[in-house]
């Protein structure tokens, strides 16, 4: 790489970055993609059997971000001092080619259309006063109809397995009846159902809910995607979540996009390149390129470009904007600025049902995206009027493959001991005969939940860490409690011998020590008003028009669904408008 | 990658094929076999003699011998922990270890400046000092088993500090690493004879369940295999 100037720089080699890099090279641009981590090739890194190693993998973070170089600080309230997230636990960001897209699980949703205009819908149905004080409820500024072609495209690239409900308005399968209409079938039929998921399906149906097969970016059969790259059939090895897939069955940027992209001479991938900031011109209206640290030579490099894509994962996107001075930082006291505003997460709690000693759930069998879910209590699919909260949760059995260290350290559950006498007996019973059901729900945005730069702690390169101010709020706790209450009849209908319900407690504080999800969102949200959003509906910065910020950072609320399907659709949507509109006439695509 | 010795292969071959064993029957035989294996005992590289005795006793209390099989010490958890101390993990290289180090609310997570190897060194010394003071000069390892259990419970409840380490933090470190030793691939020195996996019914590195996606609740019929090809 000797050119000092290229057409476009893409920061981060995860899902969002790989999609943008592919689209921009297709448009004829020269593209340099900068990735702070290592090169990762499945044939080397993810081979069998050495990748089937829980200790080296999920426990010692083979594919995760190395916090020793950079982390975030976290506090729950504005008056608290934030402390560093020193050990990975609550969320597991990626590092290296593929990003978290290499070690994700593969649950691949579209979006609940009501969620795209949640504020408008809540106000229309329940009135303005229904929105609690301090909640920043907002619309995305884009409709499902506009995004549909890009959801379709992403599914075809990912090789997604699933069962439709309607296609072009006609019933086409036994899929999720709350799912929005589709223009086409899933590229592959739904994944097989493990025993626990099939029990959930019949029990949920008996109770009167509407079970469906989770859409999964795990290939239920051999598949070749539109880029000509191949996936093998998933064998339910159980090593999706936290791992790469030795079968080439789980969609990843590494398997589904990069093999095609790497063949394009206009594309250059530079690894071990940590972007320090996006460089701006004097009046901060245009980006001139980026400064990155070459981690091999320890030298700072300046690279110029006409177009800069920030696609470094949700909170890294916000961090880079703050470090670069793009847009105005959010101030929760004054309620001004937008960068860091509407930082959101997801609620998730797990309930467990134990079956008879004759029923083996074989928890180690599974695929990251496979399972059976209900959407009866997600989004606006039920009447919130008498309940007085906003949001909802899908509920599912998503047996992704439970490994023994995670199971053993998590403990047998219920009231059983976590060590010593009685531990083994209970652990064996739990591992062999139980199953888990998750309520995986929304998290709304609040005025005092946000991201900014930490005043005290810095990364290995001398830059301030990103600070998260985050806590659970009453609205979301009550939502979780309500939905978990709906799990109980399902468990009873399964004929469980005993069960424990996992739910958020009243006043519960966010605990950084327990893995929840890596579904963080917001902080650089999209919208129609530059006073309350960072990027416009095409994910273009309102302030610096040759910067696009792609990722879950664009979500104004944390939704009940897993984010990556939406991230990928937004990436293709933004790329389409860059290709068809922006490149012809660079400048703001929406007038502020 | 460790190649299993021929002795080990014979030993495991002897156990293989016993379906009742896989369903965790007949553990006496197995405990004896493990005992004889661990006779060729491991020499710790990091822990000193007193620390090593502490670790062996503590591991065995956390994951005790019972009707379900041998304890964690017999399964090699202390060896596992000792070997981990000289990895990037043991040196704290996976963690953000820049200051200032301040105490905070427990939900904000680990805030000590100690990597695991230093945490063990300080906390074990402090734990033994505490035992000496309260039990006529004895060390933790010299106490009777019920007393060891009682003490671990005190640590777990975290009402005291062991040097710079809150007792609860130390206990959780110990519990986590002990269970890692029992349930990780034998490559790392624990899970001897794949006994941890056998107990749970985890088939190890088989990682191909194409024919076993849904067998309507039947138990999976094959025993575990390790990364190096060891079976049980
Ligand atoms: C265990 C796990 C399971 C998951 N399961 C699911 C699931 O089932 N369904 C779902 O929808 N989602 C799931 N996710 C979330 C999913 O991984 C993310 O939504 C997705 O990867 C986001 O894509 P991205 O491109 O925004 O970020 P990433 O894929 O993380 O890519 C960002 C890249 O940017 C790089 N980078 C960051 N900062 C810099 C810098 N300064 N300079 C250079 N490079 C930088 C990073 O190293 C990384 O490679 C899961 C996540 C985890 C961790
Ligand atoms: S479960 Fe399937 S998709 Fe997941 S890692 Fe194994 S083979 Fe790959």
C-alpha cells in the first residue's frame, strides 16, 4: 500500500465494513479497509479440531477484543465515577478480520416494522403521555418497505435459513405470523429443531402462542451466495457463539464477502492498523482521511480519502466520532448535542426448565441461530395500554451448544450449590436434563444514559477511553417481568419437573460481570432531525457529509430482535444511496 | 499438542465400551485408575510447596470426590492452574491493567491491579496466615476437611480481605479456575482421563451432530474425545 490517497477508507473489517467495501469497489472506487486486529482465515484459525477448544476460545477470548489495549469505562449514574471494564464479561466485542461477525451466533432477523417508527406508533395508539419522563423515544426515519430489498439482499449474501409466513402478501409457510411481508423465500429452508426447541414449539402452541423457526445465518444445506462463495451444511457442532465455524456454515464476513472482495484489485485490506481518528478540514465540514497507528511498526500513518466509512462496531463508531470531533457531543444536563445520545442495549434474562431423568436435552448439540421463538410479546404485537410500558421481547429456545466450562461455572441453577457437596449431582441433572428459555427484549433510550469520553482513563495509544453511563430503567424492568410471566405457562405445558424464572428485579442495576448480549446500540443514531440524530436516514453524518457511520450505533432504541440483520440491511441501504446519489454529487443528501 | 502416552491409551481403552460407565456408573474403578496415573506426580512450576498444598486441598473441596467420581485435585485442576499462571492470562495480559485502581461497586467488576498469578500468591499467603492465627499454627491444607469447607464458605461470603484481595474475589477466582481445570481439554493439564466431560455427558471435540439433531430425548450414545484424540 503506497498510495497516499484513495477514493474511500473503510474503518473496521466486520459485517458493516465488509458490506460497504464490497459495494464501493463494485461502484469502481479504490477502497482501503483498515482493521486494528489480525488477519483471520477459517482454514488457519478455525480448523478442526484445534478450534473446538472452549478454554482457548470463549474462555480465554481467542477472537475477542484484547482489553489490555483499549476498553471502556462504565458507571450506572451521572453522579458516579466510571471504572474500567477490565475483564470481558457483559459484552464481547470482536477484533481482527470479521470483527464480532466472525464469532457471532447467527440469529438473523429483519425488523419489526412498528419498531422503525416506535415513537409515532406509541403516540398514535396510546397518546403522548404514555411515554415516561426522560425517555427519548424516536423513529428511524426509514420504512420497512424502503428497507425490504436490502433485507432480502443481506439474507441472500448470508445464506440465511428460515421459514416465511407471507411472500408478496400471500401465505407461503408456517413462519412467524408477526414477521413483515417478504419479497422472496429464505435462501435456505429452516434449520432442524433440537429436542428442546421442538418441545417449546408444541408447548407454546398449546398455550395459544405462535411459534416459529428462528431465522438463522447457519446454512441448513450447501449454498452458494450471489458473490459466488460457498457454505457447507451446518452439523449442529455447537461452536457458533464465541467461535468461528470450521464447517463454513455460519455466515461471516470472512466466509461470505471477503473471498470475493479480496480478488478485486481496487480493494486493499490493511490489518494491525488501529485508526486513531478521522481527520477533518479546518472548519470541520469535510473529512480529509484518517490517521492510523501501524501496530507492526508503531508508526502513525496519514491516509487521505474522499469518503470515510466508520464501521468499527457500535461503540467504537461513537468513540471515533468523539475523538475526531465529528458533530456535537451529547450533554445530558443541557440536553444538547447528539454524539453519544440514545445509547441503548438489550434486556435478556434466562429461565430454566428441568425435564424427567429419562429426557436428555443434549445441550451440547446446537447451532447459534437455530431454535424456536414466539413474537406474541415483541414490539407492538400486544396491547401495551393496560400495561403501561413501551417495548417487548421475543421469547425462545435457542440451544446454541452449551460447553462444559460455561455450564459448570454458571452453576446448576435454581437453589442448587455452585460448588462443594451436592454440586455435581445438581450439575449433572441440569446439563443432561434441562433446557433454557430466553426473554430477549428491547431497551429504550433515556436522557441520562449515554456515551462520552472518560476524564481519567486512556487506551494504550494515549487517547481517552469511551465512557458508558448505563442503567436499567423501570420501563424495561417491568417489560421484562411481564414477558417472563408469559413463559411460565409454556414451561408448565412442557411437563417440566421444576423450573426457575429469570427476570430483572425491581431497581436492578446493570451488572458488568454477567454476559448478557453484545447487542449494544445507539450513540450515533439515525433520524430526520439533526438536533436529535447524528446521521441522516442514509447514515450520513449531518455535520461532515463525506463521513457515513454504519452499525447498530444508528438504532434509536434497542429492539427485541438481534441486531445484525438490521445492521446489514442498513449497510446495503446506505451503500445503495451512496452509489446512486452521493457519488454523482457529493454533499449532504438531506438538507439539515 | 500433547500426544497421549501408550499407558494412557491402554488406560482409557480399558474404560471404553462400558456404556454404564459413560452413564457415570462404576466410578470406583475409575478413581483408582486416575489415582495410579497421578502417581507420576506433577511438579508445579509457579506455586511453591505451601501454595501447592493449599491449591490441592481447595480444589478438592470445591469439586469434591463423591458418588459421581473423583475430586478436582485428582482430575488435575491444580496442575491446570499452575500451568495457566505462565500464560498471557496468568500474567493479566487479557485484562485492562492501567491505573488508577480504585474500589468500586461490585457490579462494575474487577478493579484490582493484580493479575491472576499475583492474586493467588497474595491471597494464599494471607489465607494461610489467617489459618495459622486461628488454628494453632496450622495451614489450610492441614485442617480437617469440614474446617476447610467452613473456611471456604467464609471466603465465599467475602466478609474479610486476604491481603489486598477481598476474600470473595479470591474464592471466585479459585472456583472459576478449578472448574476450568476439570472441564477444559486435557491439553491444559486437567480433566484427566476426560473424567470431567464424562461426568456431564459432554462428548468433547466430536463437534458433529448431523445425525443427532433431534433424537426425541434419547441420551447421546458416544463418550468424549479430546483434541489430541484421547477417548473415554
Ligand atoms: C457472542 C456473540 C454472539 C452474537 N450473536 C448474534 C446473533 O445471533 N445475531 C445477531 O444479530 N447478532 C449477534 N451478535 C452481534 C454481532 O456480532 C454484531 O451485531 C455484528 O458483528 C456487528 O457488525 P459490525 O460490522 O458493526 O461490527 P464488527 O463485526 O464487530 O466489526 C467491527 C470491526 O472494527 C474493528 N475496529 C474497531 N475499532 C477500530 C479502529 N479504531 N481501527 C481499526 N479497526 C477497528 C474491530 O476490530 C472489528 O473487527 C453477537 C455478538 C457476539 C459477541
Ligand atoms: S453449529 Fe453449525 S454453523 Fe455453528 S459452528 Fe457448528 S457447523 Fe458452524
